[in-house]
C-alpha cells in the first residue's frame, strides 16, 4: 500500500470519473492526498462522484465534459487549473462501447466509439500535456485500454481499433514527452466487477463461462484496478514509461488455449 500522502501535492484529472473504474481511481488518488477533478458527460454522475469523495474528506470538483469535443476538453483543463492551481496527473478513463457485428456497424456508431476512446484520449492528453510542459513540472498520463487491442475482439471492432490506437499513442508520447518529465503509460484491466459490467454476466451460465476463462477464477475489483493505477502514477514507478500494465488474472494469456 502506498503511503497516505503520496499525492498530497498533486492535482489529478480523471475522465469518465463519475462512475466505475474512473471513480475508483479518483477515490484512491484522493485517499492518497490528491485534489481531483472529475469529468463526465452526465452531471448526475459527476455530482454523485464528487459527493462520495468530499464526503470522505477529499477535495474534488466535477466538470461536465464531452471528450469528443476539443473545445470542451480545453475548457476542462483550464477548469482544473482554475480550481486547484495546476495539473499533474491525467487518467483517460472515458470510453464507449457496444457489441455489434462488423457488417452491421454504422458509420455513426464507429465514430461515436472512436471519437470517445481514441480522439478523446488524444484531445485530453494533448491539452493536459501542454499544461504539464508549460508548467515545467512534468506529470503523469495513464490511459485505460483493453487486451483485445492486441488479441482482437469480435463484435467490438470499433473499440478494438480505438484501444489499439491508444496503445500506440501511449508508446509514442512516452518517447516524445519523456524529455519534459512526463511519463505516459496504459493500464489494461480484465473483467472487473462494476455496476456497468454486471449485466454482462447477469445470467449464471454466462458468469460461469466468463469465470472459466480467467485462470485465477474470479473477477477483478475496482479497488485492485485503482491500486494498480496509483502505483503507475506514483514515484514508485518513476522508471516505468510507455508500458501497458495488464491486470486481468491471466485472462488474455489463456485465450486460444481452451
């Protein structure tokens, strides 16, 4: 466990921070001392997330943002700076996905997912990176990806392509921005027990089949994902740059073996 004041002088911006893994990471960073800025398209999610963090004694603000819109992203980073005086950490957790056969995927459906996942990650990384470079303090950028970025994922071609792009973006920025003191990494969670994911295994047989594909025999928890994110964003990982950290109980390693 990281020391309680690990992020006491840091400001962290988390997109998709109102629910699920994004909120879990924001809450853990707050517990470790960070001031957090939550971004989401839905104000009700932001309000609930901010209330949860401030109710636990943390400092948090919420800024409604559609990461597909560059002007809103610019306003988001400016809002984070106005609220807490700077920006040290960006977590790209905003995403969108739905299952569809490739031949049935519409152009609008493709653009919606690629816009949120790939374009949104670039817009946010660019805006946050410029602030980190301009401040001279450097910073950390962490993006949430998925293992189908390198294994493929039938039924999710839009998200597969977007997440693969985020992996490439991560590795490229890690090389380009290291000279500014900015580390850029990605975190790849496996099946994680969140409110949004539970409908995927609502049927007991579906749950059994999914668990059978995970060598450790269970789903991950939001707390475990948040702990991994906190490590990658902390000084303990200062020599980790351009990596994709997989935390999935060995799930992707077993693909094709059963």
